[in-house]
C-alpha cells in the first residue's frame, strides 16, 4: 500500500498489491487521470499515457497548442464548458450568473489512516496502518472557492474510496447545482454495465447491457435509494464472468436520491459519474460554509465479478458496519407480521412467542399495530406509545417483561419518518410534513412524510422512541419506511433553501439513527423500507442488517438474494421462512427449501408457528439448530455465487470459512424435470490439498480439487422433496481429520 507523489512529473500514484490509480497535474493545473486498473510498478512518470492531438471541431485551452483539449483528456473531476462538452462532476452558479469554474492544483496531503465524514456514513479503519489517504486541494482563484478531493486506498483489498468537499472562502454566496462524489474516465468503451434494478417484491435483479455512444445510467429521485435502482454499477469486460475477467465496481454510500451515469464519447472514451442526483439538489453556500459529498467505494477486480463482491463483502461487513453487532452472530427471529398483521392481542403474541421458544428461537419481534390508534394503516403513525390497552393490557413494558421471562429477547417495529393524518402528532403539528403550499398532498399507504430536515421534528420523534426503548426491555428495532417522498418542500425554510431539503432529510435520518444507536448500543437495529427500498451502504453504517424484501417466497428470494450479494454481505440480508401459500406470490414450497434459502442471511421466521403440524414443528426445530450450529460460518465466511437463477433452472452458491476447513453449499432446483440427465455440482473456494467429508459422512472422503473440478454427483433422491418442484439440497463440508 502506498501513495507516492512525483514532484517532477506532477503525478500521484495510489496503489496496493492489486490496484493502481494514477493522477497527473495537467499543464493547465487541473487534474487528469492517466490510469486505473491492475497494479503496475511505480516509476517517476507515466506521462506517455496523456494523449492529445488535433481534432476537427475541438476547442483548445492554450493558443497555438492543438493537442490540449479537455474534451479528449481523461480528467479527475471535470466541469462543463472549458473545452469539455461532456457532463461534468461539478456545477457552481456564481453571483454573476456564470457556471464556468477552473479548479487548479494548490497543494496536497498524504497521511496514514482515513478520516471520517462529518454527518455522513463512510468506511473506516481501526488502525492507521490499514489504509493510506490523499487529499488534493484545488482552488478557483476568481471565485475564491476551494475543492478538496479525497482518496483512500486500503492495504489488503482492491478498494479505493473517494469523496469531494467544496469550501466557500469568498464574501459572495454561490449555488452548487451539482457535486458528484467521483468521476472516473476510462480510455475505452469495451464494457458492459451491470446494475441492480427492480421494484417492490423483486428488488435488485441483475441487469447487464453493453455500453454504446451516448448516455446510459440509473438513478433514484424517490428520496430513498429505492427498489428501482440500487446505488451501484459495475463496468465489466464482455468476456468477464463470476471468476474470470476485469470489472470495476462503484458503490455509493448514501440513502437518498442518487445518479450513476456512464457516458461514452465520440472517440470511445468512457466517463463514470456517481453521486447525489443533481436534478433534486441545489445548495446555496455562504462565506465560510462547506458542502461534503457522500463517499464512493470503487473496487477493481481482475478475477471476475465474484472477487469484486468479496471485496465489498469484507469491507462493508468489517469496516462499514459498526458497534456491538458487527462481529456477533445474529439471533434467530420470529416476527408476527405475516401471522397476525395488526389484528392481535397480548395472548396471541405470547402464544406465538412460547412456541418459538420451544422451537429454539431467540428473539420475538412485534411488528406494526402496537401503538396509538393503530388497527389499520389509516391511523396512529407518529404516536409512538400504547393507547389501546385492549391489545396490550400492560403496554410494551409488560409484554417485553413476559417475553423476557420466557428466556427470549424482545424486539419492536417503528416507522419513525411517517405520520397518519389520524394521529395526535398530525393534529398538533400538521405543518410538520413535507408538502408544497397550495398543492395537493399526495399520500401512499395513507401516510405522509415527516420533515426530517427540521431539528424540532427530529427531537420530538427521538424523545418518543427514547422513552419506549429506555423503559422496556427491547433488544431489537425494525425501522421501516413505507413510502417515497413527494412534494418535497419544507415550510420552515425560505426559497433559497428548498433545494437542500432532500439531502437534509437524509442527514436527518442519519442523525436520528446516530443518536439512538449511541444511546442504546446493545440494541440490534434492522432497517427496512417496504422491504428493500432502502437497502444501501448508508443504512448498513447504522443498522447492520436490512429486511431484504417483502417478498419472502423462497424461489423469488433466490434472485433477490443472489443479486443483492453482488455488493452486500449475506449476513446483512434479513431472510425469513414464511407461511405457504406465500402471501406475495401464492406459491407453495417445501419448508426445507424455504429454510435452505433463508439460511444465507440473518435467519428467522415470519408465520404463525401454532398453525404448523407436529411434523413441521420438528423440522423447524432442526432448522433452528442447524442455523445456530453454522451461523458463525455463514456470517464470516467467503461467499461464492456458482449458478445464477437469472440464467437457468438451477441456482447454487457456497460459503467457505477463511481457513477453508469448512463450508456450506446449497443447490436449488426450481422446476422438476423428467427423464433428466446426470448433473454435477462443482464447488468453489476450497483448499485443493485438504480432504473433506460431506454432511458428516466419514465413509466418503474428497480432496478439495476433486470437489471443485469434478464436483458432487447430484443424487436427487437426497433432495428435500424429491420428484417435485422447488426442491433443494444443503451440503455441509468439513476438513477430514485422520484418526
């Protein structure tokens, strides 16, 4: 790991054992990019990589110099209008109306470790030796504005993080119309863009398209990272697959409106821009004020998509997630939502909890319906206290005590960002919602969005939640958000500040999370947004797991969890066994397959346990025991995707321990077939020289290279439900020790 500045050539070389990133101070004192990719040896100059020539219609920076046009130079943080006609990374409107800027190199700092971003989630280090950082200070002397570009390279991962900060040092105000977190210019366009797209109940499906001249990209302007487009893209070579080839990943640590844009110019150069969506953003900056962009995590892999994913998994699991629950296995959960909805009473809840305890579950979660006048989705949001004592005679305190007395932990559902009109909160403060004066107030699920850009709103909600969490024995919080933001206007702000509201709302969510996790460090938080509408790295900084999707059907979850794993560690995915027919798709799947899918996440159940047969209860008890026996491996092991549900009838994957002494592999067959051929399951990630046994059968021993190159012969007689659709098999491998 090193960051070196070569003063004679004006070049910065950021590198570790796997990746190199080379920046040059150009002749006009702006920054150019010479190279990003597989690690190369350092030398004093890579100046030959700065290409330039006379081209028709090109505009040039210097008189009589027909090789220096920014339109054809790979830049580091470009702006539109100074011989570059592509989309830029920054746009600042000045007092005279001009949007032209000229940020020139001023100075730089290289230091061990990594700084945290104020008010924003970001990756971190626990010791300065883990990473090295570079800050390049740029300056526009005409408008007296400073721009700081920050880079961090980790020692043991092919990871470079980036962010930008704008500081107004002038006496005049400016308006930032765009401030992207990063721009990367690549010299060719021989790529396919991979992204995660979908909708409610089918989040994060893998999509792939070949780059072509012009603009292609993804975005969200919903106020959240969204179900439609996750804040992540990757550029892969056309022959790249899971285990071979070159890929560049770009992941934004942010939970609001975002833009990931790829532009291919008329000479096949590729520009990647990623950051806050500029169409919903306008930030007025007065003298002495600064604006900080979110962080982008860039991963380079020369070993396929799976290697990229494993870098994200390790970084996000160990250096983004924080607190007590970062390194602890997660409890087995029973949630009452799909069992009861809002129609419950204390005895019904206690009955499910008692059965859960008997079956080995460790934490009961009371979902929506416990607070205010909440018998349906038209009332109660915002009133985070018990008023219906017919449901809960002794309130949350009494219920929590009774569940704790059973030997289980107790968790509670909140939706703190929302309010119903039929609530004490709305009646007292109807002006606390985001709504445009004189315009219709759109609703979704009969609820409205509280103005979290206002401190008094945050303070009120914090006090309510603090009281509940402080008085009752609560070990877990499920934080939900069940709608997108419309009519984004804060009545508390003047006209100049309305462009800040979307971003300030996200900062408000982060602020409330930070206060609560600081006050209650032992509570396990799980984020949720109509399932997976806010499954992003920003949320993982505050809550170490996210409810992956409201679609709990095992077969649908194969695609959802497979796609999510492109970026996110599997332990961050809330994954439950639910009832059949499934509430979302009506499908009936074997209870074994439901568990075999849900094992690969934060495991739990989402059904009425008392409706299970005695035989099903026996199976559930064994499932819980199995997960407890292997959850350390599932949490900390390396995850390998093997067969994609987007490409065929078979899905398979494996988790392998870091020492390669044990592994769990899963093989899923969606539809049954007839008179089929023989199949083999080739594993990944094992030690070629170790001997393994499968499912504790010591009569057959296999070398790791045999299991990976030859594979396991699939015997469908061992499937959980042979001869039917939606079947599966789990294989537990451990190193064989000679006696």
